[in-house]
């Protein structure tokens, strides 16, 4: 697969400044002229393969870190924002967008924040929201949205927290065999917490009494859920200072956002404790990302495994760049992360041609799809349905679809691709990110017209759609 030119001036400058070197010293070390380095840092010239190799050799830089990560996510969010009709008078080129995302990410984030505020205001005005004119204003993101964006732009990987969980997992002997007795013993010996049998309840999974230090978990919850709740209790008590430091650095606008993120960080620690990074990373490679085998090996749920696969972004030991999402029956994306080029739309529903929607029709199966997005990138997409909630007759069991996948260049790392013809481009289904920004003009499954295309209305002709989209 062809690799585009890399304009990564900001990253190169960051590496040089971290090494405390002048441009002359740095240029000499990687074997180029000072003028060439200056042009690279100002994004006037792309980096060559020789420069990339020199950076990797001299400064122990993972080349994959230079060409992926936040830049792809930021570029996707920026492209979506500038697709709004608000910017009809301005159509930036892809190269312009890349230069902004790579060289001025702060400006890109500011523009995205402004656009999100504009969209929220428009949506509230259109629905005559009760908060119209309130003292809090319309343009502020909700605390939940703030936290979602925090995890999105840190690549869903919290380095210090992950390392802390892995160190504790090694001490407790987790990740190889049944984790339950080790978790219970650690709660009792390290934190004085006694685990008791909880009362059966449809909606209560866990209850902790800080005064008596008694932890009760629903006895009918699946074993993977119960172990996760034990790990979550450990997360809340293990290193609160580290969590506080991460929260302080995040700079949230409200205390509500801080506490929502605290829950997210505790859940992150719990997942990293049960699925220690290096053990899980090695097992994912050995089992070729067979999510059912990984779940059986670590005593975890399919959702826990898929979520953990999406966090394997440790510098120097990255996993396959994976996208992951959890979607309810109404099409709402309730969890999302992508380390691949595929990014999920912030507004509107997911593409109806994506196989994740079929998961509800075929419970118990892992559905495979070869798909291609309008930018020409091809993917291996997996989807399966899960149910959550209580057990017993009459207990509510909300159902979700899990979506997992990777770019086709990584498909040989997945057991699910073994019998698929990856070379036949005709076998790839055309999918998009969201109808509102999708450029496919003849898609019969389109829900709404694209924002930046003119509609052609022909009263004497009717196709699948009541309009045509100009090319």
C-alpha cells in the first residue's frame, strides 16, 4: 500500500527539543543539512525514508508513532467540522488540513470546539430546548462530551495508569488463570475490604459500604462482571494520587466532568489490571486476535477484550491499530475509539451499510465484512451482539452490538481473515462515516443529503431517493 508524504514538522521539532539540541546539532546527528531540517520543521518539505530511519535509530523513535495517532483523529474531526455548510465559502485541500492538524493542533482543537458549540446551539434552538437562554449558555459541551473527547485525543491509552495496573497485576499473579481468588485476597489484605454475597437485584451489580468496608456483588452476575467489579474496587483504592494528577492535568471545566472522568480512569485501571498489557499484547498476537479465545484465556467478557484491544497503544510496544465501538439497537454509539484511520462521526448515526447493524439479526455469531470508505481505505470489520443486565425470567437484558476491525494491511493478524479474498476489490462493501459528510452520490441507503452538495430535483423522474446529488 502506498504511503503518502509525511509532513510531521511539529513532531520532529518536539523530538529535537526533548533532546535539547540546536537545529545544527540535530541535523548533524541525523545526517542532513540544517536548512533541510528547518524546512522539515516548518512543514515546507516532507521527511524522507532515510530521515525516518535515522530518527528511529538515533532517538529510539517508533516510526509508527510519527505517522499515526492523534493526527489521524484530529484530521478526521477537523474535516467533519469544515464540511458544515457554515464553511461553504471555504474548501480547504487535504494538504492544508494536514498542515493545520500536524503543525497547529491547538488551533485545530479550538476550531473543532467552536464548531461543536455551534452545532449544539443549533440543535437546541431547533428543538426549542428548555435551557434556551439559561445562565449556563448553549455553547458549552456537556461533561460527558468533555470526558469522551479527553479519552479520544489521548488515544484511549493512559500510560502511567496502565503501567501502575500492570505492576500490581504482576505482584498479584493476574493474567494467567483464575483471577478471582487473587482479587478477593488483595482486597482483604491490602485494603481491609471484606467481600460478601450481595442481594439479587436486576439493576444493582455492586455496592460498597466505606464505613464497614464491605463489598457486595450481585451473586447472579457473570463471573467476568464480578471480577471486573472487584478490580474496580481495587482501582478506587490503589493509587488515588495518580488519578488525581491525571485529572488535574486534563483541565476539565466542571467538577461533574472530573468525577465522570474519575469513573472512566478507574474502569481503565480495572481493565488493565485484569488484562495486563504485555501478557495480553502477546496473547493477542499468538491467538491472532480471536476474541472468543482471548476471553476464555483471561476469564473476561467479549466487550472487555474488544475494549482492551483498542487501548494497546504503548510506545514501543503497540498492538494492531484497531477501531472499537459499542452500539445500541437505535444506532447510538455508546462507546467508541479508533486507533485506525476510520473515525466515528460526532453527529448523526453510523452508516447503515456497516455490518454492525446486522449483529442484532444474528445473535451468537461473529459477522465479518470487507469494507471500503470513500477515501479508498479498506477495512476488515467484525461485529457481534452481546446482552447485559440481570438473569432470570423477566430481568431486563439490554442488547448491544460490538464492532471491531482494522485496516486491511493488518488483516493477516486476524484469524477472521484467513478464508477471505482480500485482493478482490469488488468484494469490499462501500461504507461511509456518516451520511451528512459521505461523498457517495448514488448510495440507496442514504438517510440525509450530504451537507456540501447541491441537490438536483427532477419532478418527472424518481429513483430510490427523491433527489439526485450533483457531482
